[in-house]
C-alpha cells in the first residue's frame, strides 16, 4: 500500500513478456503483448482443453492493467506421448456377430484374436487424460507463471512510461518557456499595441472618411481586444502546472493528460490567431509544434 503523498509510476500501454515453464509432463510458454487502446481489451488464446482458465486469466490481467489492447497466449505441449490403446466395443461386437452368422457357411478356419484385433478400427489410440489432482496442480502452476509474466509486462510498461514521462516534462518546460517569451514579447507592451492600433486606425480612416468617432472608438476596442493574449497566457500557465502535477503523481493519468493536451492545443491556436506581430506568431508556431509532440506522446500512457 502506498504511503500518503507517495507517487505512482507512469505506465505506458506498450509492453511485452514471455515466460516458459515445465512440469506435470508438460512444457508451456506464456506470451503477452500490449499496445495502445481506449480501454482495457483482453484477447486470449488458450489451448484446447484449458478453457476453464479463461475467467481467471481475465480477472488477474484486469487487476494489474488499466488500459491497453492486450493479447495473452498460452502454448502447451506434452513432454512425452501419453496415449493408450482402446478397443472400439461397438465395432468389435459387430465383427463377432458377423462371424457367428457366417460360421459354418464358409469353409474357413475360425478367426483368431490377433486377426480380429488387426482389423482396422478395432483398436484405437487415444490421449490419456490427466487425473483431477494433476489437472488442478497444472492449472495452479500455469496461473503462477502467468502472474510472473504479467509482472514482467507491467515492469516493461513502467520503464517505457518513465521514458515518456521525461519527454512530457521536457515538453512542459518548453511550452512554459515559450509562454514566458510570449509574456515578455515587445509586441505585447502597451506602447507597441498603441502604435499598431494607431496604424490600423489610420488605415481605416484612409479607407473611408465617413467614420464617426463612436464607430472609430468601437473599432479601436475591438482591435485592442483581439491583440490581448493575457487570458491565453494565464490558461497555459495553469495547464502547465496541472500537467506537471499529474506527471509527478503518476498512475493511470493518460486520459486526464489527453484532455489537457486538447486544452493546450485550443489555447495555442487562439494565441496564434491573435498574434499581432511576427515574433508572437513565431512563438505561437513553436508552441504548437511542442503541443503536437505532447499530444502524440500522451496517447501512449495508461
């Protein structure tokens, strides 16, 4: 159990594990693969005669995994042939009945036992079934090895999750750095905004001399509002802080980070549309590239 305040590992949805074992006259291999998925989708491939493990395997995998498309396969072979001969009673009865009916009507020696048994189909080779105790012990051993395989796959997903987490933290740092650059951009200073507004108002006056003062005032307010990216910068700062908290806490935070990535994308698009200077546009485009990388990596997290 985690202590209060302890963080959990970030988990990727991609992993692989392979475990081989032997016992009770069998050799087996568990092979597990997982890739990205919206939820937890477990697909099993069990050998004939072992369908009774289906529910137990699903429950154990579901207890250790939260998301991902997971393929679990078990291959199993007997170490030595475990077969026995069995008499086909129905066929033997038919043959003996036929012998009795034609006995004395055909000048021939009576059939011998080895001759009757040599008739095709009288003797059959069948697989020997395990006794209930052996079958139960084998099932427990198979589930124990599955537990080991699941643990290895979870560890692999945790290692990749840690690598993804480092990449995402770097993207957070980059987005925050670009946000600070936009905050300090000369184009956002009041005098720069006033100068640009004056230029745009002059353009409007040149286009028409019939502008009344009220209309001109409204246009100036509209231009000033469009140039203000204060709200977008504040939201980006909030989203960066929230993403860093989620990455630090770890666990199954993929869906939450995916939502934040969409919010990052929305604010970045708005910032680019409001940019009133080439420098701000360049910052917005760099931020958009970082957000796109963020969204791509977040898709891999559980």
